């Protein structure tokens, strides 16, 4: 995972993965990595961060459409004892 700073990205806790992707996608990653002078892992991690943001929105929209009961902020504070 990466954390944004004004100087770029700072590497946080990492895990090594062995994944399979289409060769065309690998070629695109290589092109961007060379053009931007960045490591492939940085480009992939950044892309995943953006995709996770997109998925967060999809999950939130799904929850809104599932007719689940909702709480007001005051109800939530009361339930938390605040």
C-alpha cells in the first residue's frame, strides 16, 4: 500500500504477489513505467488504489439501493454512547 505525500509516494507495508495478467496489460505497464521512470509495482499499486476507490463507491451505492434501514447521525451517536 502506498501513502500520498507532496514528494510522491512512500512505500508502506508490502506483500509480494505472483499474479497472471494478459500480456497486453503487461506491455502497457512496461510502457508507462519506462515513460514515467517508475517501478511497475508502483504503477500497479496506484492503479489498484484508484480501483478500490471506485469499488467503495459501488458498494456504497449498492447499500443505498438495498432498502436496508438507516440511522441518523444522532441515532448513531446515541448507539455509540456519545
